[in-house]
C-alpha cells in the first residue's frame, strides 16, 4: 500500500450554472516532501469548511485502481492524479478492505481512517458533467478521509504501514452502503455508531436512522 501521487490546491473561483463558486477540488500532483498538519497538507486548503475539511476530513485518499473504471465511463476526459479532489492517490487500498479506525504511519505522519467521501456538486464542476455525482454514488468507489493523529511529512512513493486495526470490523464500504442502499441494517448501524473514529456527522445520521426504525440508541 503506497502513495502514487500527492495532490494539493488552493481554492479557486470558477463559474458553475451562472454563479461564481469557490472550490479546492482542482488538485495537482506535487513532488518532494510535503508537510502534514492536523487539518491539511502543505499547499492545500478547503474552500467551504461547513462541508469540507475539519479534523475528521483532513486528508482525502482515493485508490488509483478506480481510475480505469472512470476512464471507461468518461473516455474523452483527461484524468490526471487528483481528479477526484484527493490529496493522496494510492495503490493497494480498497474500500472493502479498509476499516474505520485503521491507523497507519505514512512517511513521518500518522493517519486514522474516519469515513467515506460523499460527492457534491463540486465533483460535477471538476468533471464538467452533472451525472458524475449519481454515477459516483452508484459505483461505490468513494475513497476515504483520514484524521491526522501526528503531523510530519510524506511524499510520493511512501508506504502505508498499519499501526493498528480499527475496532468493530466496519469497513469504509459498509458505511457507504448504509447510506446508499442498506439503510435498515440494524446490526451494522449499531456497530457503526460504536466505532469511536467515525465522524460525528455520520454517527448522528445513523443514530437518527435507528430511531426511525423504532430502535433504541
């Protein structure tokens, strides 16, 4: 499991459906050591902190293995690393084998997996296509966010070395599935909210789902 590309960007203003929108989704690869802070990478910044960024979504990881699928879906579109707004384009990770709460050392930093990525209209801006949001949700190729436990430096080619496995055996794919198509799985909902590393917004959402099902939280 390694980093194929480190990608960063500062927010820029673009036009979308007749409006000016600020977005940090246009990530570009950078070479050499990159500093890792508690909220982002050096040279990177999120535009709308109400829905992006924060300590539980400091770094976004996306598997390079998914790029083949999307190149088939959008054959006329150039897809450099960072196309999905990810900070780290990685090799050897899949959502069904990464657990919420997994902790890794990467370079001299330590990261903990917190939650899957949910797409918004800014992904449509990057692709120049409104249907990417629907396709992204249907494909389940979501990648995942990490919290920074210890800052440091990382670079292209660094490996992810497991420090500890997340408790509860709840994968990134499990969380994504609970949101998109398995909303009544009470056992998985309970296991999900029991994982300490899961982002607070997800925990609140799943607790609400249990209440809707008539279950005690």
